[in-house]
C-alpha cells in the first residue's frame, strides 16, 4: 500500500469508527488524524503502526509500517479506542502496567479483533 492509498482509507476507517463507537466524553471533538513515516523518537519499537497522542487528541498512523488494509483498520480501531478511554487512567495504566497487562491495551486489542473486518467493508 502506498501513502496516498493509506491516507484515503485511514480517513474512511476513522469515520467508520466514529459511527461504530461514537464520540469520546473526554474530548471536545473527534481525534485529528495524521500520517507520518515513522516515530520521531528512538524510544519506540521499529514496527510501531500507530499511536494516540492524548495532549493533541491525535491519532498518528506510521504509514511505512502498514502492510495491508487489515493492518490499517486494526491500527485505527486500536488508537480510536484509546481516544474513547479516560486520559487519567490511560496515563496511569501506561505508567504502572506492562504493555501486555494493561487493561486499556487489552480492550483496544479486543476491539480490533471484533471489528477490523467491519471497518474494512
């Protein structure tokens, strides 16, 4: 997939997430969406596909790591779920839990598994 195709589908998939999950009670508007080639920090894993930046209310998709429509749908869903979650608890869990034990990460992965095919339609 090229950047232009990913960008087009990312917007479409984000709109489908808004329809499916609704809007967050923690933010005044739906998240911004941006595409970047890779994370700016060396602290991140090389294969990172996306992240939700709370302070900016922004979903970032790292398009170089997206290999398929499924990858993109899972990434958008996962980060959208973080947009829906309490920022206070998201920060607390990120600071106090291992990634695999974080209940908010588990919730985001479950949402991916349940809905990526619906989002891709």
